[in-house]
């Protein structure tokens, strides 16, 4: 066995127990790493030199100038734009489709769509795992985007063929409200839920991989890398916004003029075109080799640390912390990660004792890099967890704000704007902010913060969360005014009748504010997760953001159920009554404001404690706190 001994990059005075270096008999944890050649292939398919890009066949790219860059990224933008167009098109239309066509109660329709949105985002962890472990990001996107297309085709057929929908005869608006329309058969709902959730699981492989795969197209060794990365994530979210704008305008127009089948068919056609463009760009893409199962590596660290929980760093049996020699790590597609002093109980997984022998099992002894991967994943959790609240608010807006708009005047002079088009305004505000970001926001904030990018990633997330509090507080104020106006002018029980003298464009304030909040928070979060995640876990890192979004959707459903149960009176009415004028949506908005404020305080604490990863340049090492 070839063994070498090297000094740790950390300060030699730091010890896991916090004791001083004056203890003569104590072996310092951070003084020596023991490196061995034995583990080169132990973690799956060998190792490569850091994050070296390869072609689709896994071979090194001879001429990088002919691949990657902005041209390759454009093909990837199209795929994400079509996915988000379908996502928002379904979110804004499926509730109405289930209510008006499938004759399902509004409450159950809303919960079903919230669950679909939640699954489509929360299951992104599965897509991220497959990409990082086995398939790579390209093949994960290719497989799941095809699944997404099949789901959309199934939804289109379900809305187009009469056999999949209940009889629509003798079903006017009053019959719908009274529940007298023929309900959908159980097998019809089963078919709809099946194709809907196939679509949701299709998104699981797209959402965590597209942003990471796009960022992979830029050269890490370039001096302009961070600038390209910063602009990439802004333009990436711009493509998301364009998809949402098209969903809230064109798709709604097609539905009103040509019916549900054509509306859902438009989404399927857009996804088919984007798939063709994505595959057409294959020769241009740069790929990263999958690094083996990240969950297996995490499990190995936890098991090894548990097995050695009783071992002491002061023991005479302690040899050192285990690592493979050289600059390359034992993990395919990953550079070595310097040892850090937090979560020191995990360091016992890399604690090499004499009893480990010459060829220890990876379930008994792990490398320092492998342990640091787990530490990074744990350190990242609080930041995306704090964005769950923003996702909850966005989910509530998709349903509550549309119900508000049904009671308001949506005319612009002689033009009547469909109620389902109202969510387009957050998209327009995002488009405006992204257009002005580099010309207005960055120069101003650069003078204040001294950061060349205007604001750090965590500062942008914090700005987004702060603006979301203002948005939901305004929503509560306006809803309180709208409700009292409806009661005073005799509209208390006419909740589907528009009040001609109260314009829906007061809703634009909360819509535009939440759009600003979203662009700062989500773009900053995506860039933060990509840069901070371990090299071989970039898709898992991006999946954190999607998982937070999915949990926000589920949290919205749970919160709604709790609010209904807690506020239901003897008449069966609650804050979330189907009649918005007798309900108390304003109280729900105030509750969301309070929860958002508490969440923001938790974020400030978490961001202040977070330490950015150590990287190669001195400039980046100087970034430590928000």
C-alpha cells in the first residue's frame, strides 16, 4: 500500500474537542491526513480530474471552443421555457377544468392541483439523484422531458374526447354552484390524475437538471466565469418568466376561443418543439461525468461515523484522517474538498485507526472529501428551507387572487382581460426587473455593498423574502377593503358577479411585488446552490430549490385545511368559504404576513451563520458571511 502524509489546509491549532494545542499527548485532528492509493476505485467508476467536461460519449473534449457557451445554453433555455409554460398553463387552467368540465368541487380541485404542483417539484430530488449518480444531466433531461410530453398528450386527449369527461348537458352556472351537474366517473378521474401525475414526475427530471446543465456549458477556468454564471441564471429565469407569460396569455386565449383540448394541446406542441431543439443541440453540449450514487456516499459517511462514535481523536490507535493522494478525489467528477471544523462528529467517518487494516470497507472508513460532501449538504439546508414560505405565498396567490379577481372589474377601457390572465403581471414585473437588473440595480448596489455583482447571493435571497412580506401585507389590506366594499354595495352573496366600480388592477400591486420578490429570491438561490453544492452533487443542490417549492405547495394545502377546520363556524363557513365575500381571506393574508416575518428572521440568522465554501482564489475566500 502506498501511503503518504500531508498537512491539512486548516490551522493546526484547531481540534475537534476545542482543546489547546499544548496537550502533549493529544493528536491534533487537523494536522495530518493519511493518503492511500487503495480507494481510487472504491466509490464507483474511478475518478477524474476535477470537473473536466466531456462529450456525450464520456470522452474528453479536444477543442472546448467548439462546444458550450451561450449558443449551447440557448438550446437549454428553450426546454425550460416550454416546461414552465406547461407547468403554469396547467396550474392556472386545471382548477377551472376540474370545476367546470369534470364537475369537481372547487376546494377539492384546488387541493388536487396544489398536490400536483407539490409532487412535480418535490420529486425533483429523484431526478437530481439519478443525474448525479447514474445518468448524467443530459440523459436525465432527455428521458424525463419525453415523459412530460407523453403526460401532456394524455391530458390533451382527456380534454378532447367525450369519453373521458362527464355529460355537460343541463349544467349551467347555477347547477355548478349547487353541485347538481353530473359528476365525473371514478375511472375518468383516475385517468386524469394518472396523466397529470405522469406530467408531474416528468418535471422531476427537468427542473433540477436544466439550470445545472446550462451552467455546465461555461468554462470554470475562464476569468469571466462568475460573470457568465451570474448572467446565465438571470437569463435562465427570464426564460422561465417568458414561459409563464405565454401560459397566462396565449394559452388562456386559446382555451377561451377554441376550448380545453386545444389549450392543453398547445402546451404539448410547445413541449414537442422544445424537445426537438434540445436534442438538436446535442453536439454542442459539454457534459459532466456522474459521480456514483450520492445517497450511497452519504449513507456510508453516516454509517462509518456511527460505527466509530466511541472512538476518540486522542486515542493512541488514531492514525489520521483518510484521503486519497494527489489533487484528484476518489469521487468521479469531483475535486478534493478541504477539511472544515464543523459537524466534527462526522469526521469520525474519516478517522483511520490501526484496526481498519490495509483495505478498509467504505462503510467503515470514508475519505475527507466524502465527509465534507455530507457537511456541505447539511449546511445548505437552512437557506432553501427559508424559501418554502415564499413558495407557499405564491401557491396561495394562484388560487386566492384569481377568486378575488372574479369579483372585480377587469376592463381596460373597452378591453376585458380574462380573470385567468391576471397572474401574468408578476411575470411582466419579473421581465422588467431582469431587463433593468444590470443597468440599474447592480450599479446602485455595487456602490453600497462593494460587491462587483451588486449583491451577494444570500443578500438577493434576503431582499426577495423582505419584498414578499410587503406583498402579502398589501394583499391583506386590499382584501379587507374589497370585502367591506362588497358588503356595503349589496354584493355579499353575489361572489361571481363583478363589482363595476372596483377595478381588479389594485391587485397589480401585490402581483408586481411578489414578482420582484421571486426574481431576487429564486435567482439568487439557484446561483447560490449551484456554486456551493459539491462538484458531484450539483443536480442535488439544484433539487433543493425545487424541493423547497414543492414543500411550499404541500404546506399551502395543509395550511388551508388547518385554517378551514379552525375557523369553521356553526353555519359551515370559514375564512376560506367558497363565497369570498362572506369568508375572511384578509385574515389568511395577515396570518401569511406574520409567518413570512418570522421566516425572514430565521433566514437572517441562518445567513449570518453560513460560511461560503473555501475556493481557490483569495477574492472568493474573503466571502464568508452575508
